């Protein structure tokens, strides 16, 4: 039986990643297609996530005709990445898979049910101009550096190296 207190989304696109708490909390905003919208709506409705009259209703944002949804990051959210990627590679265009869990809270800010990210797998980093620049610099690697073709090459016999340098 499926655990409806959690949601697992695979291969979703990141619109924005706020990894520093600047007073609004940390979050990852994803682009929402119809299937992702259905899953998020079911998750929020089933768990009655939200406050007051908005409880159980997902807070989708619409930006330039594209639907978006923000998941909160907690201090316990775990990040991992493929091929050396990590959370520092999140940003517009990154691809992630995620798991979020719902939880009840009762604190100085109120009482209700919320959710936050439990785990995020960074599958593809954000595209940046720096990636293209680095690729350009690395393009010539493996080719001799200017002047290398004139460098003499000869085998060195260890017997020819003075004892104090060995």
C-alpha cells in the first residue's frame, strides 16, 4: 500500500533553489506538468497541508503561463548527486528527484500540517555560462601544449641519478 504521507517525484525540473535562509526559509521550486500537478494535489489534499481555509489546497504559482510549486528545505534534508553533483549545482534547469514528507506542527507560529523535503537527488546540474566556458577551455586538453613538440624526450636510467636525489 502506498504511503500517502510522503510524495516522491522523479526527474523534475528546478526553476529556483533558495538554499540560504534570507528570512523566507529555504526551498526548491519546481516546474509542474499535469502529472506532477496531480501527484502534488493528491499529496496536499490527503494530508490537509496548509493553514486555515487554504488547508488541503496546493499553493501553485503561475509564472509566464507555467505552473510552479515550492517545497521547503529543512535542516535535516539530505542531498546527494550523480557524477559529483551536489546541492550547489541546483538552479534553473537542474533536474532532480525528491521525496517530501508531511508532518503536524504546533508551535509559536501556529498549529497545522506542513511538509518539507526529506531527500533530494541532483541528477543534472543547472546550465550556466560557466559550463560552456569550462568546456571550451577543456576542449584542447590532451593535445600538446605550445612548445611541447620541441621538448627533448629521453629515457632516464636510475643509475644515472645521484644517490642523494633518489
